[in-house]
C-alpha cells in the first residue's frame, strides 16, 4: 500500500503509486505511526531535488520532516511550494528574480519570500479567463479535474502523469486557478518551470 506522501495540485497530501520528480517539505506532518495528521507545520514550503549530495533519508521517520513528492514542479507550485534555496539555488534565485519583475516591494530573502507566499496561499481562488494565464499554471475544471496549462493545451493531472489533454481554445472561458498568485506572477515573468515529460508528447 502506498504511503500518504504524494501531493495533488490542490496541496492535498494523498496516498498514490508512482514516483514523483521532486520532493517537498512542510515540516513534520505525520505521527509516529506514519499517518498524516496535519496539512502544514510552518510557512516554509519547499520544492527539493530527489537527490542531493548523497543524502539518504528514511521516509516518515518519527520526529523528522515529512518527505512529500510531486509529479513535477508545476504541481509543486500549484500546491503552494517554492524552490529550495539550498539544493535548488539557481531555481530559487530565478523564482525570486521573476517575482521581483515590476514589483513595488522586491523580495530580498527567504523569510520575506515565505511570508508573501504564505499570504498568497490563503487568498480566495480567482476565476480569470484561461487564455490570460501563463504556461505552468494549474486550473480546476471540476471535481478532481485539475489541468495544467501548457503549450496551448489543458493537460489532465494524475499522480502517475498527465493523461488526456484538451486544446485551450476548446476549454472553458474561465476556471478557478489553483496556483497561488505569487507563483502565477513568477511564471508570467519567465520562471522556467519544469514539467513532467508526459505533457510534452503523444500519450
């Protein structure tokens, strides 16, 4: 039975098979029996590499942070996470640089970034026109129908990969945006989000 450590674009932590391409951290979410008992422990929601400097971890070890896994970085951004400043330093800097484009209050460091992203996660979801949203954004089209906007298509998410897709022009005019506005701003200003290979070719 799979562990409850996969993250959906909504930010929910679910049990599902399949290996993600990024790991995440929100602090200790599990109890000593490995059950998820909280959604978050702090404001520091990270997107990490699966491997870094040969470090090995026992999953859901008592008293240690809960290892979360995402299909790709677009899912992680939708769930409210941001690039780690240690294992993904270049991406972390690129994310901040993209956020600071045309910003009246430029972000200078991680603490300020996490405060702004935490506030952005808590904002009510908006329903803009889909054709105004940048590639890498996630929208919700219905119950458990979460779609990635990517290269003119709406790709349906599953824990194992993107399945069917619909041309953007054939989709709804507007939809609820899952990706926090701060990350949408970063995507709009050129943040190079990493997307799972299943969104790039025939399925």
